[in-house]
C-alpha cells in the first residue's frame, strides 16, 4: 500500500473507532441512536472530508485534469453539518413538558464534527475531543445526578362535573406533597361532563412527585390524572 493509502486507512479507522465508542455509551443507556448510528455518522463525515481534501486525485485522468482545481473543504464541512441536523432532529421528541433525545442529538452532532476532524487529518484535537465527549456522556451523568436541582412536571386532574374538588382543595393537596403550582389552567370536556385542571408543578425532590401520584391513585373523586416529569 502507498503512504497515502495508509494515511486514508488510519483516518477512516480512527473515525470509525471514535464513533463506535461514543455510540456504545448511547447504546448502553438504551438510546435510539446507538453504536451503529454513531459509527456510520463519524465514518461518513470522515469519508466525505477525505473526498474533498483529495479532490485533485479523483479528478486525475478526466478532461479537467490539466485545469487548475481550487478546493474548499470548508464547503463540504458545512454541507455535512447541515445534513446531520436532520438526523439529529429525528431523535428529538416532546411529550408534554418532557423532551427526549437532546443529548443523543448533541452526541450525533459532535460525532459528525469528529468525523470531519479525522477526515482532514487533525488527529490530535480529534482524539482529545473524543475523550472529552466520552467523559461528558459518562462521568457528567454521575455529577449531574448529585447536583441540587429543581424538577418540573406536567400535571392534569380530571373530575366528573358533579364531583369537582374546588381549586383551593387542589392547591392544598399539591402543597401537602411539597410541590408548587407554577401555572394552572382549566378546561371543560366531553360536552360538559368532565372538568380538568392543567398545571405545571415544581419540586426540589423527585420523590415528591411519586408520592403525589400514589395519593392520586387512591382518590375516589379523580377519574383520570397525568403526572409527567420534565426530562431531557
């Protein structure tokens, strides 16, 4: 193999390995875009950048071989990052206040950027960023779980129209479980037979939401409820 062939092999292999390592972390935590997705994203980005960097070689032998060729690899990089946005958007979905997939979308985005670095041969920063990404996805999860934080939840209570708890009673019940109502709205459904309270709750302990859910489950007047913690 020629020296250029070995260089290309090293760049593509390193990109594939970096994407695979990041994807393994995502797969381990049950995310929809895991090992194969990240490996393909990083490898594809590296391949496209190699095509751009070595444009003079694949133009050799064509009718334009003797024509001056001006390459701009940054245009290829811009196209890659634009295209990867559609893939990242595909793993994000919202349910009430809960947003899923943001971290996975970010990992796909940085994996694509890593592929660009490997493709153009910036191995040193690419390796550093790969290590930093793995530390961020794994170690920072442990740190984040131990930081003091506030939790929010999308909350709905549904009553039969002839057995509605008044708002003051609902607010007392929420306060007894150490939750704060940040906003409240009201609706009348099923041709006036059902009355609903819609709330956004805030608490300093996620277990308070579980205790509130257990209390609501045993209620005789509540026909339906939803308690969806907000996560990313």
